[in-house]
């Protein structure tokens, strides 16, 4: 991505592009199953009708994101990023869960380290938008996430200078 400011629509298009392979892969664990796991309930299997990441689905099962494996996380991440961009002016728990999923420490197996360079770049642009757009209700938290992992000299990311 260039250093020129991009519109939200351009950023959403770029997100969909760099995650296109992940979007078509079936997740091993859905957000709905992750939410069930979080609540100590039986995990429902993937259902192609019930596990479509609509805004209602993302709002209902947002805490499930913390229990996703890398492939499942990358499958849902584009929808979570798009939702966050469209609703950034709101104080919203789905956006908070999305931002939390982008923070260190990385997991085992790693989610953050599973991203391609293009995916990392689009996530950094997403975070910069939430951090610096005057309409964002998530500026402070987005800046914190950027500083922790996504910018040169990040506090907790090894090897980034």
C-alpha cells in the first residue's frame, strides 16, 4: 500500500483482496463456536447458513475471536476489519474485540506471525485509520495496538526496527 491516505472504501477493497484466499477457506472454529467455548458450552460445528459474518453475527459472537486458530482468525478478520471501519464512530465491543485480537503476545500457533506482508500492511493502514481519523471513537486503543506490534520499533515485536 502507498503512504497516500486511502478512503475507507479503498481500504475495505484492499482488505478483501489481501485476504481473498482466507475468505474462501472454511474456518476450523467459527466465531459462534469460539463464543460457546468462552461460555463453557458445547461448540457448534460450522453451519454455512448460520456462520455468515453479517453485522448481527459479528456483534453477537465478537468475543469468540480470542479463541480462533490462525486460519479461522484470518477467515473472519476481513469482516471484523470492515465492520470496524464502518462503525468506528461508535463505542463498540465488536471493534474492541477486533483490536484486542491484533495485540501481542502472539499465540501458539501464531496468528500475528501467520500474516503475509500484504496482510500486515493493510492491517497497519486499518489501525492508522482508527488511530488518526477524527471520527474514530477508538483512537487511543488503536494507537496503543500500533505501538505494541505494527509500527517500526514496536514495543513487543521482535525484529521490527
